[in-house]
C-alpha cells in the first residue's frame, strides 16, 4: 500500500453520458459532473483506464445503427439514429442522461472516515460502477477490488465483467451437474479468457468460432476443441467435440437464428448415440443452452428435435452473483485479483481519451468489437 | 377389499401393438400375447378401461398422417403413412412391435406369493404400464394404485398421466418460487382437471383457450381467468390475467410458433409495468415457460423481447417424479386415489373395444383429440 499522500480530487470531473430522445436519436457526449466527497465507507478514484465491453455498447448506443454516427455540432459528442423498435425498447430511459462504462481501474485519491476506506488511499483498485467513463468517481468500497502491489491500472481495468462471467460460466456448469461446456464466441476477449480458465481448471471446453483464422488463434493458445461454424463439416465437428468432452451445457452470445437449436440437437444426437431403450421423448440427458448476448438480434428458432430433457434461458452475471451469495462471490473476486495478469488478463487494440470515445470515426471502429481490437478508455488523456 | 375368489386369468390375452417399418408405414393391430404368472411382487389385472391420452398417440402412430389411415387386409388393424422426418425420428423403434397405452384400470385376478400382492386380489386398481391396451397384464404392484372401495374401473382408468401431470405442474410452480401459473390448453381434459385442482388448492390459474365456446365452458366451471387466443384482445386480456394472478410460469402443450415468446414477453411487460430503475436487461422477475406437448410441430420462435431473466424448457412427468423422490411421489399418488371421482375425474366421449381402437374411422375420430370427445378403450368388450 502506498503511504504517499495524494492530491485532493477536483470538485468536478469530465464524464461521458448517453441520452435517447423520442425522435429516435441517441446522443453521447462529454460533459461535467460533480465529484462528491466520499462518505465514511466510500472512496474517490482517479480513473486511469476503463474498457469498452460488448455489454457497455447497449447503454452507450441503445441499439442505434452506428453507421449513422455523426459528430455533434458544438461540444464533444456523437449522435446516431435508432430503428423504431429500439426506441420502444428504451422507453424506460428516454431523456435520461445515462452514465456509461461498467468497470474500470484507477488510484484511490480520497477516502471516507472509516478505517477500511482510509486503508485504500493510494492503492490501485479495479471497480464496477456503471459510470466508469469519467475522470473521477466516488463510490462505496464494496464496489472496489484492491489489486496486488505492482499491478497497473491498465492491467486492472477489466476485473469484473469478463473475469466473473468466465468464472460464472464454469461455476454454473458445475452447479447444474455438467462437466464440460460450449462457448459460441470462442475468439472473443471473453472466449480467450474462458479458454485460459478452462485449461487452468482442467475443464473441457468446446470453442465455436466463425472464421478459419480464429481456429488457428485458439489452437495456438492450446485449445483442444475448436470448431468453425462457417465450414461444411461444422455439424460433424461439433458432434465429435461434444462427444470427446461430454459437454451438455453451452453459453451463447449469438442469441438469434438456429445456433441454440443446433447445439441442443447435436448434444441430443451424441447423448442418444450410445443406444439404450427407444423413447419418443428422447434421451434422459439434460441439455442446456444459456443465451448471454445478442450479436444476432433475429428471433431464436428452436426445431425441438432434441427430445424433452432440455432448457434454454437467459444468463446474466449479476443474478448469478446474487444466487451464489457473498462468500462465494468474494472468493471469485479474490481469484480475479490474484490472477489479473495471467488467467484474467485483457489486452487492447487501441486507447481512447474521453473525447476520442465520442468521435464518430472511433465509434464506428470500436462498435464493431473486432477480435483483437478491444478499446480502452484512458480518461486522464487529453 | 373383496375376499371373493376370482377366476384364474387365461394364459393368453388380446393386445394392441404398433410397428413402424422403414418404408414409412405404421401398422397398429390386435394380436395375441402371453399373460405370465405373477412373480412374488406382481399381480395380474383384468383390464376393464384404458384412456387414449394425447401422450399415447405418439407410440400408437409415430407421427403418421392419420388422414391416410386404412384397414389392414386381414387381421383387425390399421395402417397409416409417415412423413419422412417422422421415419427418421422413429429410427430407434423400427420393426419393433411396441405395446401401447400408458395407463388403465381393472381388477386384480391373480397375485404373486408376497403378502402385499395377495392383499390386492379382487381389488380395483389403476396402473401405469405402457401396455394397457390389452385384456390382461401382469405387472409389479409398484405400478398399481389401489382404489377406495366403490370406485369402478372406468372411474379409475386415468389415475396417472393427467392427475400427476396436473399435480406436477402445481408442484413445479411452487418448487421454483412462482405463485400462479398459465396453462395454454385450458379446455383440454388435463386443463379442466388443472382448473379443478387450482380451485381446490387456491392457486391462481390463467387458462388460455382457442375458441369462444371454451371460454364459456371454463367460466361455467368456475375459472376466474380465461383468455381466448383467437380474439383481437388476446394480448391485453392475457396481460390483465397475468397481472391479476401474478403468474410467471406457464405450461404449454402447443410448442410451435410464437406462443411461448408471447407469454414471456407479456409476463415481462407486466413485471416491468411497476416502474423502478430502467435496465436494458429487463426486469429481475424470472419468467419460465415449460413445453410439455407439441400440438404445433413447427419451430418455436422466440423474439427475446423479454429481458434476460427467463427460461424455456421441456417438461415431462417421469423426470419430475424422479426429481421429487419416492415419498413425495407417493403422497401425490395417494391424493389422486382419494380424489379420483372429484378433482381428478375424467370423462369420455366414446368407448372402444380393442378392435374399434384399430378401426380407421375410429382412429380418425380419436386422433383429433377433440375437446369433450376423449376415447376410452374397454378391452373386455367385443
């Protein structure tokens, strides 16, 4: 822990906010906000780094068509047009200037009167807050994860969303009685992290990717089972990988189309290949797919050619953490801090100031969420 | 318990069997089978009555197009043609003569040497066996449910499938933390039973029906919430009924199309109508739909406009009974026997001999599963 005194934080900070209006426009702009004095169990953080995760884009752009992004006429900001359905889906946030950014990291520069808060002064902490795209924030210490000595804010910038999601998938797999899992966006930042986690824990993982080069990427990182959904042999390759691993649960970020149905049907095919008595209700093996993202916004189409022992559902990190309780959640968080430069390391393709983050050209780039090009906002940069 | 001696059962019995062949034909015919002597914990039952439930049709006709039903040229029997997909789905039973009929009732006419078996001689029992369309069957006493004195075999003929399914739905609702439920085929035999059960137990039930006369039928039976999916006001009526009952779980026998999606979306609309903080992940209320039938065989289409707290899955009686364990299952069975002429009563629109059951005209009639026209096979009739 640092014992040097930090300069007092300023009374105001620049931040990014996003507003949807009923004319079907989302506006994301840089503005000023107050930095409150920390209450006894709070700290104020000088934010050095905050990633743009896929899960941040929803709050930032509300489903807008990013090809329509144009610069604001005046302050630093960007506007984009929403399809009508997206306006309806965002009825609950119309005219509200929403802060953005689920997580980030920085240095504690002020603390409330409690001993726990005072002990954090000068430390590098990761945090989860929903408003990390700002220069300074005051928040409860319960939202902070102090990092081991020597960890930089950039290394600590993504300590919650991807690490706890990867851990949550493996924990959910175990809790529900499965022994291996499928992930449908194997080459994503989360996918690469899950690949490392499963290797560390000896858990079977079937990585689905959509490009041949991503097969190479994952194999180069030691993945045993990588199947490419763009190939003609996809169904056979998938069946072979499911058979080899015994995976009967999948986590799917695609959502739309027939992928979930294909996963359930292929799991069923593998489960019933062993023979046994015929049942027109299918095998007794429970097959589960959790949808945790919606890269394909079209409807999910289920052919129901996979017996009756199946489930499909939404999966979100926060309800998972609530379900497992504080003690287990704290164990997971501590593991993330301990392995933040190894299992749970993130890497970034480009860095953006707050002004860059609302630049239309940058928006079009990071909005693609291209593999290997993850964006990191560095709010202290000008 | 009767103490009169019963005549010994014959060594052979007539029975119905169904066979699928790889030329895409299903043949259901009456033939002879042996009636084994009962082992120590077995009894032989003279079967007096066995219902044709929707769940029996799958084994009987394997998904055949019943409009193609024609009489066999020779012994009593019927043939029908399967679409190619149905042949593939039945690969596990090709050329096997499958017995039919999940449940039935009759009188115990012979018993094994154990005290428990001997005590059942002369008693009227319901049973679950998978081969009830026969004149006599020998089976373990564990498959039998002895009826209170004065209950006729016809009254006892359907003691498992519908009663335990109705109870299973309400128990599943409770086990998963819901307080009211939706049933998508309210006017079915099962639906009417569930309506009585929910009234008896004070459980909120939303009945969905597809015809105006079924609204009248259920209202006449005291149902508080009946919504007709054929009307223009369906969505509003459904939302009002969900709001009034607080139902957040549904049991759906339709399966295909958009009904499950509509149920989840309407539950979400009701759950989020209370206001509260906007979340682009939707409400925190978990919404669940279980598909337990497939009246519409088309794909299930999910629009995913219902947040992230949702689940969809298959639901079957046997895994449910296995999950709750022997003790709770026995309590449910005992309740069925106690209330077989009230809560769990079934009624029938027509009665069929074994020969009638394989008559093409009768097949076309009972294959429609029309409301109020349930068929009862009476194997002792000639």
